[in-house]
C-alpha cells in the first residue's frame, strides 16, 4: 500500500470509529504485515485490512462498556 493511501485509510477509520489516529495507524501496520506475509494476490488486501481493523476497534469499544 502506498503511504498516501495508508494515511487516508487511517484517517478514515479513525474518523469513523472515533479512535486515536496513532492507535489506528499501528493496527493498520500490524494487520497489513500479518495479511501480506505470504500473500500472492494483493489487489484487495487494503479492503481486508480496513475491515479487520474496524472490527477490532468495534470489539475493543464493546469490551470497554
């Protein structure tokens, strides 16, 4: 993922979930690394990463309540 696309993805997820940009950025980096390791097709990886990060952030918010 190019840096500009990653930055835009992080900003969008942070705005949607009301999570700190730093937290979202770290989660995107970690999830990208995990998903891209050994991946042969990268076309939809950003979509899958975004989905997983959003789901993880929702899970954190539910656990906090």
